[in-house]
């Protein structure tokens, strides 16, 4: 919704600019249009990415037992980090080019396109601040003002206020050789780099993420194997001697292999109704903040079964016992 509003707003500004450009004393060149639009779009992307990143950090730092899903938080952090990593340098470079151009031709400060974009940004910032404060007051009156909610409101308010203050100053300033933009660019670069580094401590390195995806695949494979073993017992009332007995040329089921290709899944019969499945995992998936009661995965429970699939790193085994009363085939009606 926010992206749509910004897009429509930019389109309206460009249309207004094009219809009034012939009346300007200072003519805009295609370069001016490109730089100003490119600068403001990358700026919006940077702001949205920064706010989203810190909201995910707050979600991770103050987990809610009902809504805490590590996978969703990790995806949000990766997306926001990707946006910041590309959009912020692009914004700073385009800002430097615009500042350099304005020093050469100070008269371009009066370009209608530039003023439209600045006032549009001030408008979005002001509306964001007002809505943010409304939400704060509403939740305060409703008695639901938690530290997690307060921090999210504070992040949005801080960023929107900083944006409004900077562009208001930029609109009114006369000294084009001021060192403040350069100082702010350094501060922004340091803050963004520090924010990205924090993500490695919150969700792990790219290698950690790859390991977790492998572990997700392992859990999915074990689920499928468990389903097939239970179905096998349901039909034959005996556990398969080994995993190869589960292969079926008609259904096309084949024994899944470990996604990393380093080891095979282990299967062992404990007694006529109990079996064990084992795999080797690269990362733990347990959330110790909640005594392992909350899964890192956004799907609970796995498949059609209620068993817990939490695991530590290394070799982990699950022992499953079939209940004949629950798993037996229903009698056919004649």
C-alpha cells in the first residue's frame, strides 16, 4: 500500500512537472529528471528498508510466543538488508551528483520538479508522523502499550522526523557549500553498515541461512518417511524391514536423500510398533527463549502429526510409536 501511494504520487509529480515545464524560466534537462527521480526513489526504498529492518530486530529481541516465527523474521531481515545494501549507496551517489550540479548552477534549486519532490517527501513524512502518533495514543488509551510496540512507534517516528527535518532544512538553506550533507552522508553510511552487521548476529551469516534451508529439507524428508512408514504398517500391520521397502514404482515414491549428499537418513526398528528416524543437522532449530515451545518454522505441527521436530546440531533421532487403535484401516462397508 505504501509503495503504491509513493508510486502514484511520483507519477502525479512528473505529470505536473511536464505540463508546467514550458513555463519555467530554468529548463530541466533529461539528466535533471533522471537524477531527481532516481534520487527520491532510492531514498524511499532506503527509508522503507531501514524501518522494516529495525522492526524485524525488535520482533527478534522481544519475541511474542503467539506470533514468533524465526523464518519470517530472517526473511524480513534478508529483504531489508538487500534493499539497504543497494539503495543507500545509490541514493548517496545520486545525492552527490545533484549537489555537485547545484554548486555549478545554483539556479537549479528553483526547478519545479525538485520542489515538487521535496514537498511531496515532506507531505509523506508529516502524514507518517501524524498517523504514528495517532496509533500511539490509541494503543495507550486501549492499555496495550508494550515495550515492543513503543520501540516500533519510536523507530518510525524517529526516521520520519529526521526525513522531515532534513528536507525542510534543504528547502530553506541558502549556502550550497554547507558541510552538513557530507557529514550526514557519513553518519548514514556508518549507521546502515552497523545495522547490516547486526543482522549477522540476529539471523546468522549467509552460510548459516544455507544450513538452515538444508535442515528444513531434512525435516521435510523425515516427515515424508514417517508418513510412508505409518502407511506401510497400516496396510501390512508390520514395519518395513528397511527404508528400501517403502519404494513404490506405482506411486513413484523414492527414498529421499540428504540434501547435502553427505549422509543418509537412518531408520531402525525398536519393537513391532516402534521405530526410530535419525538425521544429521547443521544448525539447531530450537528457540531457547521459550523453553523450546515455539518452533522456528512457520508451520505447526509438521504434516498431519503432532510430534515435535525440534533438534540440536549434529545427529538427532526421533522415536515414534504407532498406536494400532488410531492407525488401523477402517473396515470396508459391504
